């Protein structure tokens, strides 16, 4: 975005909230590095898809990234607890 606007932009003021950063830092112990990167990318895609699906009910222009990522994390942890195949988190 800085290249597009031809000036330095602080991503935490314009695009990425402090709560989003703190959420992603807080969940790092749940994953190995490869699975963390996979979760991060998947959660961003999940948030974009859910923003389009829920845009009738979400009136703000901002995407609730930490909340939608937490919802995806809840699904993943539930899957890891109840199904023994392909665990993503380090929860046993």
C-alpha cells in the first residue's frame, strides 16, 4: 500500500488493528511455524469471504479480522480435539 500511495503508510493506523496483531501474537504457541503461516493465510482468506457473506449485517467498512480469525481457530481446535487425523494445532 505504501508503494501504491507513493508514501510510507503505517499499516497499524490504516489497515491492521492493534487487536489483530495481539491476537496473532497470542496464538503463536498453538502452531509450528508451517502451520502458523498456513493458518494466517487461511484466516485472512476466511475473513475476506465472511466479510462478503455477512456484508448485509455488518454495516462498518472495517473487517473484524481478529474476531473472524478466532472463529476459524475455534473450528480448527474443535476439529483437532474430536478428530485424530491431520492435527493442525499442538493441542493434544
